[in-house]
């Protein structure tokens, strides 16, 4: 297995006030010092970038409310601090407090993180949930997954574009997992492609057995990619005739894991496959050290097997975990020692759905993209 190591030891975070993540100095993070905070004003850019849930403490309440009022659009009906369209008296509505949230120990990485404005929901009927999380036994492995809408989407009222899916092969010999990330250049439709492709990759892979995978892994993975993309095009033509394959463009990572022995992964685009062993992180696919979100290919594609990368997944040691991640989560992990330390600590043992969601609640300066992580632990657990 070709891997690239990019992390050493795990750091410690300062003690946090109740409901507020620990502050981590910017010197512990490799983010460009000139990078903007999480809350750029105005519409979201085509490159959506990361965090869905903020932790606002009681002491931050006034500042958070000020930020909400300052970010409101004058004259918008129902907007806090502005005249309501149905208010015939013309008097301003009173300010509202920040929304209720849950306390977290998640760190805040980087200096000068500002309070976040209230999130805005996407009005499109094809929008994805701002938060999705799962955790539980799948076959004899524990799987946890979470996806959070990026802050750029929450600021602009557009939808998240990441999707994940998992299943078992029909004979139970393989765990199958996929993560897909819709292209920011298609903000109204690519989430449809990501959701559809993640499901179809898993559905197509269900007929594979561990024996077939071991016999010819690249042909098996390439066949899954080919069949899933063909099915996306078929369904689009039948049910969404006004769209093209480019409108459904997304990147993808797929992993097939037998109960014992060597698994295999394939990817197209900038999704990442990572391995975490204790405090040490490794990349399954090579990277050149540049930005993660450099996309050379996307799906659906006429010949997906030819543009995909393939890599073996050696059998893990007890306690190790395999991570499929969208580029938003991968960029934070590659770029920030503090984020890597936090995730290594949180994922040091299997997480349920709530713990998976909380693991992605860190704030990192300059991080705006959707965050999605699907984690498979090698440790076998007894049910109950």
C-alpha cells in the first residue's frame, strides 16, 4: 500500500469554558495567516468550505447577537432587527438571542475567530440535511459517519453537497462504504449527483464477494464505477431530462473491506482515504502537498475506470481506523496539527452518531467547506 505520512504526535487543548471549545493558537495551525474567518459576508462562492455547527457560550451571547443583526439584510421580511413585512406599524422587531446549541469541547483553531451569524436554510427542495450522522455495528465492524454543511452554505442559504452511504455485500463478506462530494460549480444540482452516486456505488457493489475482490481488485472496482455511472446517466435521462451529466458532477471515494485480509479503495477527484493508527495519520492515495480541492476528474464520466485511482488497504491492527473524507474535512486534517490531534482523540474509540457529529464541530480559521467523514474501526465489538 502506498501511503504518505503527515502527522506525528497528538497535542493537548487548553481547558474550555462550558459550551465553548478550547482556543488553540494560530501558531499550532498551518493556515495562511491572512486567511479569512469563517463568516465572509454576502453570497457563498462556488467553492463551498466548512463548518455546520458553532458553539456559542453564554458570554458570547451579546457579541453573537450583534453579529446576527449586522449581517441581516435591510428590509427583508421577518429579518431580525428590521421592520417586518407584515408589521403595519413600522416598528422594529426586538433582537433575538442566538439559537440554542449544545456544549462541546471541540477546539477553535486560529486567532480572531468571530461569532457566526444565524444560519440560513436552502429553499430548494433538493437540498441535503445540514447535519447527518450515524454510528453502529455493520456486520462485525463499527462504523461511524457524519456530514455537516459548510459555513459558506449556511451564510448564503445554499445546500450542502456532500453525501455518504454504506452497506454490506449480499453474502456478508464485504463492508462497502462511499463518500461523494458535489462540485461547487453546480451549486443547485450537484448534490443530487452526489447522493445518487453514493447510493448506486454501494448498490452496485453488493453483488461482489471477498473472493472476487481478491482475484482482480482493479477490475472489480472499475466495474463498479462503470456500472454506477451508467445507472446515474440512465436515471437522469429518464427522470431529469433537463439536466446533463455535468450538472450532477461529483467526486467520490469507495472502499471495499473484507472481514479479514486486504481491502481496496478507489477514488475519482479530491475525496480522501486516510488511515489513523493511534496518533499517526497516513494517506492511502498520494498527494503532492498542494491544496486538496484540486479536481482533475469527476463523475459521472464516460470511462470512470480509466480516470480512477486504486490502492490496497492492508489489514488494520486492533484499534486502527479507516477514514473516507470529503475534501473539506481532509483539507483541515492535512493543514492543521490541532485538528488532527482533536480528531485522533475523538476517534480513538468507536463513536455513536452524536459523538461523530460532535467530532466535526471544531472551528478552524479559513475553513468553510462541507465536512464529511465516514470512519470504520478495526476493533470488533460485542453488541451489548
